[in-house]
C-alpha cells in the first residue's frame, strides 16, 4: 500500500519529512525491535522519493540512535541497553567476574501512588507506579533504586508477577506495554545514605553515596520514567574520554 502520510510542512527537506514520518510510525509500534523496516528501495517506491533521499532519512535515525543497520539483514529498531548503563559508574567486578554480567534485581515494593511534586512535574502526571528494588552482583548489593513510571502508560504493571519483570525493565516496557524508551538523561550527584538506603546497601547510615537521577523518554519526547539509583560512593568511578 502506498504511504503518503508525510508531515505537511513543505518547508522541510523531503528527507526530514520522511524521517519524522518513520519516527512517528515507529512510535506507533508499526515495527518492533525484531522486525526489519522496509528496504530503502521499497520506501523510495512507496513515497515516490529517490533512494538517496530515503537513505539520508534512515541515516538520520541511525545517527540519532533510534535505528541500527544489521549487515545482510536490514534496518531495525535499536534496543537501547539503558538499564545496564547505570552500572558504568560503579566498580562491580571482583576476581573472576564477567564484565558482561547483568546484575540481579530484588523487588522490594511496587505500588500505584501519587508521585512527589518534583517527580509529577517531570512526568506531567502525579498518577504513577513506584518501584523500589536492589541491584546486586555475586550477592553484593550495588544499587538501591527508586523508580516512578506513568500509570497511564503502564496500566497493570504493579500487579504483574514479580518473575515477569526480570533484571531489566526497558524490555518489559516495550514487550508488555508497547512503550519504547528511546533516550535517557542521567544527572549525577552525591549525598549521604539514609537509614533505608544504608540497610539495602549494607553500609553505614550517613555514609557517602553517589546518586544517579534518570529521566527516560519515548520517541516523541514524553517522559515516562524517573528514577534515582544510589550506590556506595567508595565504589563510584567516572571516566570521560577526550579526543
């Protein structure tokens, strides 16, 4: 079927209008992470554009981190590993441990509740589901997480069997609720462990902790998750490569 639903703003170059349409179709769930987009030749035919214009639109989405090209297979929605990137800030490995290991998740609480004002402002709603959990590796607690997600986008998540959540939430968001996390912003600060955090991490109350605040967004820029992860500051590490 011919697709001719590109945005009507003719002032934009054709490749940008196609980029916007493809992003909108991805946001609507037309292609999942395991279903390839149509070939560039097929998109060019359907939209009556040159292959070069289509290639430029697709490359724009690749550069933005939304799509990935798989050699010999096609172009797919990229599955971000944002869940795991929190751990880049901490030295988790002991002797014989694999850097690729995914930390285990212990669910502490999960409840639908009214979010604090600051979180409600970020998520544009106070109707949220709050998740509290501890992430650990080889039996050692690494992070204590407090997570708020929009209840209207994750209806029923608070009652899912705990075994269905797994160690990584973002695949659950997509597979069960059709919510694809396209990007996230992390803010790092430092503080002191309160009694709850200290008990969860096995450190002294008042001990220094690193705090990573994250806001996660969908393709259309909607903030759907806010979380704060706290870890022992003695294990914190930040590396920046310049040049």
